[in-house]
């Protein structure tokens, strides 16, 4: 069986997932930025060779996953079933682009394409807030400001800076991971290099968020208020720093994948 045929079978086997997906997008139950990841997956499919043959081991694994999802369909959240469906398609796209099945780029693109932003915010915002506050506190101490950390807030006298859910950086992390994956695919990075890029994206977002908190704290410590445009501007500047580091690292530092003795 060829890749495009296996993709048709995979789509047909998971018809309920696509119905749920269209419903989520149509009703606006989630943000629409994940459609960028969908377009990236389409571009990945157009770039690859969909006429390649799929190994029987690969087909057997896909069949086993689909059967498992069908048996447990009533007990699994639809988001989990959708994740299994899109990861199956991602593995076929990896095959079409001569990538190993465990390559993280197509798999992460498939995950980012899911309309599950609310769930991601729920589970990821608190760890990101804790990481941001944990890093921002010693940074302010090095500036001579003896702040006190209280939960997800920093206090100094009458000044309190709260890192709330919108400021946790979940959306920034998602966009940064999408950028890292895009660079990895364009540069044909190996799986190992791609993992390094993704780790750099995560560390960079936490570091940039911590610097953002420090900047806002310095602006507010004398009792002044920060206008919304400046708050957004500081966040944008922090994101652009991470994006620049990722771009330079991915295009200038990390080597591209070598195919047939040369760089494609």
C-alpha cells in the first residue's frame, strides 16, 4: 500500500474525529491559530512523495492503534482519540518525506493542529507560571530588589506583580514550538537536532517570560501603572528575542540533514 492510500484509509477510519474537529472550528470553541499547523501539514504532504510504499509493520501498527481507539472510543475523551488519529497521519507524512517515524516535527505539528487550546491552557499554564516566577525572583534579587515570592506573584513593598493565566506564555510557547518545527523541516534537521531546537524553544520562552515579568515589575515598583499597549509590547519584544535566537540557531548553528552524501 502506498502512502496516499494509507492516508485515505486512516481518514476514513477516524471519520468521527473529523466531525468533532469541524464542529470545534465552526463553532469557534477554540482559537483558530492552530489552522496554521494544519496548513503546515498540508505543505509537508505536498512536499513529500505520497507514492512511496508503506511497510507492513507500519500498517500493522496503524491498524492496531485504530482498533484500540475504536474499542475504547466510548471511554476516551475525543481529544485523546483525535490525537491518535492525527499522529497516525503524521507518521505517514514522515514516511512520505523520508523521515524516521519517531521524528518529532510532524508529530508535534499534528498535535498543534488540534483545536484543544483551552485544555492545553488548563494543564500547562500553572507549570509555566511556576517556572517563570522561579526564574524571575533570583533575577530581581541580582538587581538588588529583595522580592518575595507568593504563589504566582512577586511582592516588593506595596508592589505586587501577578503572573496570571494569559501571561503564563502558553500561546507564546505554542507559536515558538511551531516556529522551531518549521525551521527544522525547512532545514531538514535530524530528529536529534529537532529535539534540541524544541528544548531551546521551551527554555527560551520561560527565560523570556521571566525577563518580561522583571521589566513589568520594574515599571510598577514605584506605584505606577503599565498601560495595556506597553504590556503587550514588552511581551512581543520578549517573543521576538526567542524567535531570533531560534532562527539563528536553526539556520546558522545546527547542521541540516545530509542525504546521499550531500545537503539537499
